[in-house]
C-alpha cells in the first residue's frame, strides 16, 4: 500500500508561515519521496500542478475555506450542538466526496493533519488511519480557558471539553497518533487513554538556517529577538506578557537592551509600547527571519502556554543564536539548561540570564555551538524523514480497517 491520502486544513506551501504549516510542509515532502501522496486541503491553490511538483505529491485537491460571515454559521452550529467549532469550520461536503472517491479504488492510508478533520473519514475506504497532532488541542484550549475572563472562560472551557471528546472518539478509529514529543504523548494519553503514539518531532532545515560568518554579520550589542506568528495564542500571550511586565524589568536591569519582534498580527499592547519606546521594533511578517536573528545578541522566548515544540526555537538554535527561554518554550526538545540554553521563567531570571551572556561571551559562544549541534543531530528534516518513512513502510504492511462513524 503506497497510496496515502493526506487531509490538511491549510495548504502546506510555501514553507514560510506558522509552525504547523512549516511542519506539515516538510513532513509531506519527506513522505512523498517514498509514497504516492495525494493532498486534500481546505485552502485556495492558485496553481495545483506547480505546487504538487514543489511538494512532490501526486495530486492536490482543494476547496476554498470559509471566510468572513461564512465563519459565523459553524460557530452557531457548534454553540447549539455538541461538535467543536473547528470541526464545523473545516468540513466541506464537496472535499469529503473527493476523498471518498479517491479511496474507492483501493484501500489506502489516511493521514489527518488534526483531530478536527475527523468528519472526513466517514465512508472512506481506509486501511490505516493516522492522526498528526501538532498539539494536544484539548489541553491547549483548557490552558487558554484558564487565562480568560467572564464569558470567554466558559466558551473556551466548553470547546476544550468537546475537543477532548473528539480526541477520544478519533482515538478509537486511528491506528497511530503522531505527536511532537514525549511530553505531548503523555498529554494525549491523559485525555484518551492508552493509544499507539509515535514521536515525529518538529524539525529544521539546517542548511537554510545556518550561522553567518561573524565577519559578514553586524550584530547589535544587547539586542534581543523573538519570532513567531501572533495569531497563534501562545505566541500572542508571550508578547503581551513581554509588553505588560517583562520589558520594564529587562530595561531596568540594562537600559541598553533593544528588542525586535517578528511575526504577523502583533497585539495592541506591543504596538503601543513600540510607539513610546524606540528600543522596541515590531517588524510584523517577514519572508525571511534569518537576518533578524543573525543580528541579535540573543533570542528571547517567553512562552508560558501551549504544547508541542517551538519551530522558531529550533530555527534560532540552528542559526547559532544564544537562547534564553522559559522551560515550557523548550518543552520536548531535550535541551539542557546551561548547556544548550539558559532557562528563565520570569522577568528577574531573564534579566540575570541576559546579563550572564553579556558578561561571559565564551558562555554565549558555547551555548550557540551546543545548540546548533543538538539540532543537527536530532532535528534535521532529513533525519526525521528517514524515521518517518521507515515507520510508514512498516505500517503499510499491516492491515487495519479504521472507519468513521462521525456525522458531518
């Protein structure tokens, strides 16, 4: 069985964009080297043939996602029913029909790029079902509910409960669950029980993200950088925390600090801070983050929510940028404090860590070397791809029918 139907809630191309997009882009390309991959996406595709060639897949089927007021109906149906908002948002009957048709000729392996795509496996001639978990979504929603207030707490708590029920239901049908780390495997099992998980870590293109020779880089002393799309709640929360609390502590410790924040949808709090403090630069979305990280003295990652692993942390390590981060920010990356990075979970410890890097340049160089070597050894996409292809080769020889009983 070499045929794989890969169902995704976005087009994983180009590789620039949010973390899940980058991850799926590279996983699809690696798997397509050894299997006949047919991609089904809830997204607009301008040139199916060109994108198929770039990803190495046999075909791409797509449907335009809901936008604007079209998003309201799924929300209403979710509020009045028992399904999650994202199940309703991503489901399109026409795309479902194409998946059923593609699987009708022969049994095939189906990969869902999130549990929210579960309705698409109804009536599909599926020999093996795999769910790719970028995060444990119910845990992420529960974390967000805990930090909301008023009606939003109840809304996110309800969605977290429904998402957990969905994860339990799809776990009964899936032969395997891909997770990004041992920690996420434990989180998923705490929700759904004892299931077959396989760790497919996030990775990095270690050739594209490589350090520049020092002679060609104009590094800015005391400069910090953070990169990540702030339409993803954990990133947004981190930057709001920076703007509202952390920055004052950091500049009180060293008024020479400057900070560049890269990524789309920056929150109002940091935009307001940038207007009153010239040391803050909000770059917004950029097609290439490398120059911003190259020129930085250190990469600061104040993530305090979320699961999964941080692709931008891997990018920074691959670029040889010293890393100061919370423990949660490096969750699942097997990094050792004071070997690969400096751990700091509040403003004072971040200020102390940055002061150490300024005072001990050899420590900064050692962290940069160790961080890049760790990424090359454990997180290059070619290495991850070889493990994944071996796993799929073994899975394709085992017959297991996984049919959905979901209603649309």
